[in-house]
């Protein structure tokens, strides 16, 4: 987030593995995966620099519009179709996560229109969901600040409650969480009219909302409701795909059975700006009928990005980084267990290589700690211990490169515990 109110910038100039250096020569351990959960293979990978350089020398770019494509773009699409669950074999490339989400929304609406249901324009998303900053994706995002002061935003968007175990009492009252959420979804669909809804968009595990894991029966039951009403399900896997939470696609692990999956971030580990949308064969086929899918970005399917993504996926496979997210999660859980006694810590959540510490002013009322205080704590963790963690709303987020060592995870959790232990005074 760009904001001059946050003071002087820490200017990062170099990186290797899970370590980065700032302009003053200070060494910092990066427990954020490059800041935004995206650096799966870590910093300074020569192999990826070489893949980019080779591709630039061979062919820096050519469009993938209409009758054109490039060999690397096709190779990457084929590779992704092979990794994706079920029949999600049609791949559309974008420049990043927001573009992927907006592409999914357009595809869902067009799919229904081309099949004779033009009234299906509404999109359901969730409070605390994060889907990007573009006008479309930003409207789906469940943080009001994203929409404030810049409207009108995308029409025909409705939000439902998220699965949020720590705040179950205030969100669902006495009701069993999944029962409440399914009833709310059904009521929302009935209110808008099932024949007017195109899709629901949701992260399998909510990232920006604070690593919120749904109950096991949540996604299968949501899927059943949506299928019954002919509504598509879009799994926003911009954070979770390619290993962050211990699976190639977390939607498969959670029983979502999505019709469309959006990706970006870990696809290239941040070495190039690239996203990919994976769709069921039938959706790809329907949206390409008639006048085709008149949609695309100049840098869709960029050959350099595609070459980098292929090399990045090679590393993820070769080093078994997807499975490695689980032992890393265990280390985070063990290291952060000491926060159980800290009065300003409301909840600690860990899913694979993603962790959130929810900060509160008061454990009894669960009142969130104001952002400037959370920000100040993360600045202390950085300045006093040389470790970068990220403040996000009232959560402290850790999502390191998947190559972070056990010792480095231990250093991270020890620093977080030490600083937070003194935060309640
Ligand atoms: N979806 C999710 C789940 C995200 O976390 C993000 C970014 N953090 C986006 C979409 C947007 O991606 P981008 O910033 O690349 O547009």
C-alpha cells in the first residue's frame, strides 16, 4: 500500500533465499515471501534470471491475441492444465491477480449469456475476502476502504459472511457456523433471485482477511447450494495455488470443485508479473462461441513470464516445496504457541506456510488493535530483530518463501513472541 503517512521507506536492493538487504546494507529475514505471499522459491534464483534472459534474447514478446501465440505460452498452458483439478483445462493468461479475478467475472457472465441466461449478472463475494484492487476485483474485495471514495463501483455485487471461527459468536450468534453461513447464502440467493446470479467468488482459505480456514463441510455445502441454483464457483487461488497452503490447488483439498480458478503470485514467484485463469472445458468452449471472448491484456501470456513460470514450476516440483509447507506450518505453530499467554493476541492461525496473529486491544471484547499499533509492532520486529513480517488490518501476517529453513522459522517466531509479549503493557 502506498501511503506517505507510513514514514521513511525501507528500500530493498538485493535478495537471496529468504534474506533481503536494504540500501543501508542491513540484512533482513523475509518472512513475508517478498511482502505479498508470492515468493515461493525465494529470492535471487539464478535459474529464473537465466530463463528470463534466454527468452528475451530469443523472443521478448509477441501477442497471444486471435490467431497468435508463443511456444512458451502454450507450454505453460499445457503444464497448468495438467496440474489443475478435474476438467479445468482451458487457460487464459493475465498480468496479475486482479486481472485474473476480473477475467473470471467476465467469463462467468458471458458463459450464462451465451447459454441463454442474460439476467445472470450478480456476483457473490465475502466480507474480508481479498480479490484485488481493480474496479471489478476491488468491488468484490470485502474491505470497505477499497471502495470508499472512488465509486460508483461495480454493480450487481453482494457480500455474504465469511467463515471466521474466532469471531463466530459475534457473527453467527448461537448458530452452528456452517449452518448459519449456508442459510445466509440461501437467503441471499433467494433475495436476489437465483436466475440473476452468475457466480460466487471466494478464496479456499482467506489470505488478506487473516488466514481464515473454513470448517471442513463449508465448501462442499456451498458447492451443493450453488450447483442447485446453476451458479458458478470461482476459487480465487491467487495466494493459495502452487504450494502456499500445502497443495497445488487448495480448492481441490477443500472440496470446492470450482468451475474457474484464478492464479497469479506464486505462478512466477514474483520474478515476472503474470496471472492465469483456469476454466472448465465447457466454460472455455461456450465463451469462445459466436464472436469469441473479446478480452485480453497486452501482456497476457507474455513469453518471458511464461518461460519464468515454467522454470519456477520446475523448482517447486524438484524441491518438493508444496509438501514442505506442512512441516513449516508445524514449526510456525510450535514457535507461536507461546503467544497463548499474551493479552494482546486474540488468535493464532496457521495453514501450511501462511500464518496470522490476530491482535486485539482486549481479549474479552475482542476489539481489534488499531492498525497504527500493529504497524508499530511489526516495525519493531524488523528494526530490533531484523525480521520482516507484515501488518494487515489488525493481523500480523507471515508467509515466507517456501524455502525458508527451520532455523529461520524459529528465529521469526522467537522475534514475534518477544516483541508481542511486551505489547500489552
Ligand atoms: N486475489 C487474492 C486472493 C489476493 O490475495 C490478491 C492480492 N493480494 C489478489 C487477488 C490481487 O492480485 P494482484 O495484486 O496481483 O492484482
